[in-house]
């Protein structure tokens, strides 16, 4: 379960990729359009988009001659659900520890 999260969080571990994903949350955009909002080149943005696409967080969509990228919401939701499940497991473990500590 958690092994599949590793590539996703490795991709999101880069601040620029995180900001690109947030920007795409506002609407589809091309690498050129995104580069206008970031202090990196269009080529660097394209590489970041490739990493995000490789882990399934964004997908390219051809619009005429332009390639725009959009967020794949289902992948983000799946990652959030997996994190939530991990959180619930830890909450259960911590509740048991608390119960044991209070009995002592």
C-alpha cells in the first residue's frame, strides 16, 4: 500500500513541482504558460511536468498544436485516501498506547 505512495511523494517533494501542480489546479496550462509564472525555463517546466505525468498526477491534453496539462484528480484523491488510512492506523495505535499508559 505505502510503496505506491513513494513515487508520488518523491515527485511532490520538489517545491517547483508542488507549485506547478497547484497552478494546474486552477486550470489546464501548457509548459510555456506555466513558465511565465515561474523563475525557471520552459524546458525545466516540461521536465517537471514529465515527472508529474510519470506518477499519474497530471496528463497531457492536445489542444490544436498546443499540449496542455491537467491534474488527474482521481490520482490525488487516491493518494489522499491512502494517507488517511495510514493516519487512522496510527490513531488506533496511539489510542492503545494511551490506554495502556493511563492504566499504569
